[in-house]
């Protein structure tokens, strides 16, 4: 699933740990029950990164609704996207809601009286209007992405690559359909580009190897699963309007490349 492994969390908790941040990557929820159990026992917050998972479900619970805080993104590439940057923070804790409400308006309450340093994080009214108009189609679009994923899965049967794995208790909404190949990922991407097929790499450099976090002291080999995924995965077109003929063309290029 490329999501966090709950079995590995507890060994990483230290006296400095304040929260667990499960990322519901590519549109599929992390295994939340054991994460919530660990957080409760260790008195930690759970902040769900549901940026790619609006409409996804874990055991019939909505992504972003299970932790203390849930974070959504309305960037145009998301399943519910605006016409520019935007997002939403979800919580059922009134104290957290109050703090976030203050931080989003430059840290002010009342207006022009600043008790903390905040930022300008208000969603523009025009973005909200666009999102409200699109929201009624979200379930339909998610279903169409799931249909397209099933078509890809059938087209790639017997092909030497790894298709997305969906947990039995999850409802995956496929913000991304990510395959993994053993080698020559970048050459495959070039071949798809030559055929007029857009792809993306999510993500080419793991966070622990990003220059901005070099002060943390991580080195190559410290998080092997993340590194293997960064080197071998590629996201294919999965948008709702994709036709079967287009998917067959994508599959043909990949099959021809892999032999």
C-alpha cells in the first residue's frame, strides 16, 4: 500500500514524540485502528494526512475523521480540486478548532488583535464556490477512478510489474494509480512520454534524503522501503474521463517496453 506500517511505529517513539502522522497515500487509508491504539496508550495526537484521500474509507470510516486532526487538499490535481490552492482542516475538538481558526487569520482574535503569530490561510470564496459546485460529483468521480483501476488491473495480469494493492477493509479512491517495476523506471517513463502519455513520479526523493532535512542525520539505506519505492514507482493516468481505449494504449506501451 506504501502506507505507514503500524508494527514499526512504537519502536520509533521517543520522549520528544508529540504526534503520529499517518499519510493516506495515493487515495488509500493507512491501517488506523492499531495507530489509534498506540496513540491512546502513549498519549499522542494523531494527525491524518488525507490530502490524496478525500472520500476514501477505512472500515466504513471516512479518511480524515479518525484522528484528532484530519488534513484535506483541494489542489487542482486532487479528486476534489479547486481552481487554485486550497485545503481544509477537520477536527471534532473545539479547542483545536479554535486554535486553527485563529492561526488561519494571522493569529488574530478579535480582528486586528494578535495573541500569536499566524498566517493567511483562508480559503478564497471563489474557490469555495467552485468546490461546492463540484462536491456533488465526488462520489461518482471516485467510483469512475475505481473502475479505471480495475481495468488496469485486468490489463496488467501476467505482466512483470506490481499493481496497487487494496486492503480488504479499505475503499481506495485512486488519486493515483501507481505501478512498480523492477528496473528502468525512468526509461519506461520516457517511452510513455514519446507515446503522448503523461505520467508522474510520486516521489523521486524520499523525505529523509531531502537536502532540507539533512540536519536530521539520515543517510541512504536508513528507510529502504521508501527508497525502493522512490526508485521503482510510476503513476499512470487514472482520471474519471479516461476511456478503456486510452487505458489499453497505456498498457500496450508498457507491455511492449517490458517485453
